């Protein structure tokens, strides 16, 4: 995957789209084959509330208390969570039986957590340091659109 090209495409989407968060989710899902589900959760009070998403199925976890699960942990700490094998992490809230690994990247503006990008993969060890760096740059772009 050419992450620099993807970042340029996402920047273009954010500049030109009226439905930019959903369009970014769609672009990432359609262009990175090891991402099997992607969603953006937005902070609402003490909860993360599912916003735009794309994947084969919806998740029952549309509202997650901050501090609960991997998503809640990332929102609480403000740090990226890269989980190579969700079965080995007791914090994991099972969304899909096919999910093997997960990455969650907080979206932060002025030291305040606005939301996060949550991505599942049906492969163990799907996410690399490059995925984390790419998604952290995407999160940095998204903070101006939330």
C-alpha cells in the first residue's frame, strides 16, 4: 500500500466532500485490503458513539463507555492501541467472530479526544507500525472535520 498516495487522496476527499468522514471511511475500506471493518467513534459525554462505518456487517457496539474495551482504553489514554491477536487481549469486546486483530487510533485536537478510528482485520498480526503511522496522520487530518 502506498500510504503517501492514500494520504493525498484523503486530503482531497476532506477538501471536497460534503460527507467527508463517511467518504474517508469508504476510501480507506475500499483501498486497504487487510482492513475488514472500519468505523469512526465520536466522543459524546463519557461514551464513544459510532459514527460513519463500513464493513460487511454492522456492530452491536454502537455506544462504548470510555475506559471499556480496546476502543475505550484508547479514548482514555489518548494512545494508539495495536492488538495483534484480539483473543489474547481480555479487554476486547467481540464484534465479529472473524476479527483477529484490531487497531484503534484516537483523534485528538488541542489535547482533547474527539473520537477515534477503529479498524478490525480478519488476519492475526494484520497491523504494522506503518499502519499506525498512516492512521495517526489520518486522525490528525480528521480532527479539523469533527
